[in-house]
């Protein structure tokens, strides 16, 4: 854990300098193993066909690419009418996430819906994000990942309504300064990812 945090601290200055003054910055956060890296890879896959069609754009995505836990950060540019830079931060970097809040126009926060035991920790993380002054004007999209059972996805043991109730999401939304949206997705299957792209497009059309 300490070694991973040192890697994150070592690249902090460099990544701040590469934040991209002309682009909208979107932070992608969540606990380790929730599917953040796979989400970004899938968004890149469906983006070309999504941009050319009003349909879902999912199609046959093929087998999911191999991913490994992110140590440090990953920067990925996508173009949905304008350039949007998605900055994924490793879950192990939670203690220094706040170092990256500046210049953030939007926030994707991912929850592993197949792991109810992780919900409490995710709720604490989300509370910290929503209370951060630097993120007060950021639009927030909460992604409930792995919601759809298949041979590749782990089964969900709770309904989406039960999850939202457990983390008291309606109360969080009512009290938060940010505009908060939720969506159910499967990064592995591609379900719901067109909604994520549409949200990014609409959000960054008015922000940044």
C-alpha cells in the first residue's frame, strides 16, 4: 500500500501539468476492483459507432480486454463533440484523491454492485467527495457497475433500490451541492455505457 501511494505521489506534479487547459476534465473514482479501467476501455470501443448513430452503439464488444489494478493515474481523451479527458485514479490512492480535484468539471464515481460488503466503504468515499469544496460545482454520475447477471458477471445479491436505500442515496442527493445522476451499467457487457457517454456529452457541453 505505501509503495503504491509513493508511485501516486511521484507522478502528482507531472500529471497536474498535463491536465489539459483546453479540455473538460472528468475524474473517475471508486474502490479498487470496481471496474474503472474496463469502463474506460469499453467507452473507447463504443465511441466511434455511438457517435455515428442514435442507437445504443453497444453491438458486439467482444471479450473484455485484460486489465490490472491502476497504481497511480491513467489519462484518457475521448471526443464526444468536444474533447473530454478522463482521469482515472487508482483506488489505493484514496488518501490523496483530493490532490486531483482542481480543474474537475465532472465526476464519475463507480460502485461494485456485486459486492455489497464494499458498499459502506464506497458510501464513506462518496460522502467525502460530495463535501469537498473543490468539487462543489462538479456534476456527478454514480455508476452501479456489474448490475447485469451473465456468465461473465458476478450475481447481484441486492436490487438497485436496496443499494440506494442502504447508502441513503436519496438523502445524499437532497443535501449535496452537486447535480447527481445515477445509472446502472455493466462495463463487461457494455450495457448502459451509451448513457454514460450521453451524460458526459451533455455535461461538458455546458461546463468547461
